[in-house]
C-alpha cells in the first residue's frame, strides 16, 4: 500500500505541476488547432468518406508523426525547466528522495502521451461521428485494429519521448535539450548515421530501420495493423503505376520501441543518480 500511495502522490504532483505550466497548454492547444485544421477540410469537402470506420487510416497515418514530435517537445519543456528553476532541488529538500523525484518525473511520459494522443484521436473521431450512419454500418465502427494502432502510437511516442526525457535530465537546459533532440531525429538518424553505416558497415544497414525515430514510423500507420487497410492502400498504389511496399509486421518494431524506452529511462536514472541537483 505504501508504494501504491507513493505512486499516486507522485502522479498527482506531476500532473499538478504540468497543468500549471502555460507552455504545456500552449503546445497542447496548438496541436489541437493543427488537428482541427488537418481534418476540418476533408470533413467539409467529403460528405461520404469522412465517417466511421473509413476515417481510421487518416487518423493513424503520416500525420501521427506530428503528435510524437509535439508530445516530445512538451516533455522537454516540462522536465528540463525543473533544473533551471531549482524546483527539482527544492522537492528533494522538502522530503522526496532523488529516486522518488526521478520516477515521479518519468510519469510525465505516459501523462503527456495520453494527453496528446487523446487530442489526436478524439477530434477526428468526433467529426467522423457527425457523418456516421449507425444503421448502415456493416461491421464494427471501432475495430480491434484501432486499439492496436493506438497502442502502437503510444509505444512509438514512449520510445522517442524517452530519448527527449533522457536529454532533458542530462543537459538540464530546455533550448539545448531541444536542439540535441532535433539534431538526433533529423540530421543524425536520418542522414549522417545511415551514410556512415552504409559506407563502413554495409552488412549492418538492415538494422537502420530499428533506430529510435525510424523504428517509430511503421508503428504509426494504420495499415500495419489492419489487413483490409493495407489491401486498399496497395491497390491505390498499384493503380497509380507504382509498386506497393510489402506489408509490415509491427511485432519487432513494438518490441524494439519498448526496449528503447527501457534503455533510455534506465540510462537517465543512472546518470541522474550520479549527479548533484
């Protein structure tokens, strides 16, 4: 019971601090605005297609990358500022152990993820419900693949967000942590590192797809979880005169995302314990 109570107290503390931060609400509000604009146009223009269950490939698709990025940025804003404002040190002085502070702060990973993914999914779902004819539905409006896709999106964020969390606790400066995170997910992972591996370690190029940010992409696509969605996608690509990519089995990408999450949080804990506040 004592551990469960401590967990609950830490979670309430972190949520209290997060909801008091204007930066968090600005980021969440801007992402909500982005989501409304992204789905508002097809909602207004397509009287038939924008409904359940047809909307799910649009909900879990290329735009899902943005929710991962926005949520990771918010995580940095909520974590790194604890050191600049000395609130981390004050929390320990007030009675928390360093381990309790760390694990409480790590709870921001699921809290921030749930907040942003909730916005990402709920807005198009509400719009699609307005156009859905429940009496004409031939199958489930929310199939199992939707929950699988939501879980994959959540795990994709946890792996990429854990890297942002690690950098926040190591660098302890918001701007610098954001810069290094963007440098990794952009030029390093997408350009420099693949080029070096292909040049000096060509036998290991197959592993490039399992780098933290790259590994997240297969988890963001609805067709990775729904065979019918993949068949429609493949047919559309084939009709356009291109060769459709092979269907992706997300299993190993899910395992890899979980492994990256554990690794980054574990490294963050070890380094945090060794440094003074």
